C-alpha cells in the first residue's frame, strides 16, 4: 500500500511517497514536474521493487523556497532523503533535472547507488538543440516547457505539467511563473559536468533520450560513451516529453534494465 507523508529534508518539508516491496528504487522527477510525470513508470515497477520518491522545493506538493535552485542543493536533498528513509543504497531512475541528479549521486556518492537510469539528462547547457523552436523555448520562460527545458510544443498534452502544478502546488497557480523563472536561470547556466568525470561511474547505467529530444542525440551518445559499460536507448519519434508520449515503452525499457 502506498504511503504518503511530508519529511523534513535540510530544513524544508518535502512531499514523499513509498510503495511496493523489493529492492529499493529512488525516482527523481524533472524540472517543473511533479511525481505525476513518473506515475506510469512507478506503477509499472511497484510489483517488483520498493519505490521511493519525493518532490523537490517548488515542485508538486512541496512548497517553494526563497533561494535559487541548484543541482548542489538537489543532490544534498537526495542524499538527505535516503538517510531519512534509512536507505543505504538504491537503484536511481531520474528524468531531466532528476537525470542530472542521478548522475551526480553516482559520481559523488557511489556507495549509495546500485544502478542508474538517466532519462533526457545533460552535462551542460550546450547540450540543448539550439535550432528553431527549441531555441525559443529554452530562452523564453513565457513559452514555458511542460516537462523540462525545450520540451516540444507538439507533445500529446502540452499543458500537462502546468495543470499538475496548478492542482498540487501549495503556493497556488500564480506561483508557477516564479518557479519557471528560477528554473530557466538554472537550465541556462548549469550543470557543468566534465564528460571525463563520467568514467568514474561504476554502477550499471542506462542513458535514455528521444531522437527529437531538446537534448541533442550526439550529447546523449557522448554521455553513454563516457561511462564504462553504459547502455544507450534512443526512443524514435520522441521529444523531451517522452515519458508522456511513450509511457509503456519507457517503463518496459527501465524494467528490462533493472535487475
């Protein structure tokens, strides 16, 4: 039975869910996403794994903080969450910003990571497709992407994440623009991970991205090639909104990769 609660993580009350039995899996959502964006994957894995997930400040059911967002804070929150749940090590499945945090967790705290699934993550802002619509979406908060930086406007439900935000956020619908402005400042300046550092990831790793992702396919290939024995999955016809576009396929790919 799913358990939901709020945990005090680094001085902030964050929403948390635990469900299922088996080896523990940590889900890390994307920027301007809630756990609803990973619901299909969580539901698919629950019969085999114990799923752990939380929503970072300003996302989903967790109230925002006054300070800027950073991947350093996101990583610290992830480690503190594992400590609060008494989890020594986990399989990590991260999407977009969560994918970046999954890689950082494997780099900075390898003893806590059993395996990594990185979905539509990137190493630095140069990874974004800067042509046409992707450029406009990345640089203009008014054209808010709904599932991460540069999400395609032709995805099946273009307002899905904003709808989730308006329904779930304790800060109210009007606060969405504040969150997006902070996220765009983050996305255009960070992360800054040297590909050579990825050689230090020993955990089994799967890199997943769409062939029409705002993260260029060659960048995803670079990530996979930089990690010893990493696997690469490029989903045909999928954008940065691949979780919503191909939920069953992504769930199957993750399920086949995890032990």
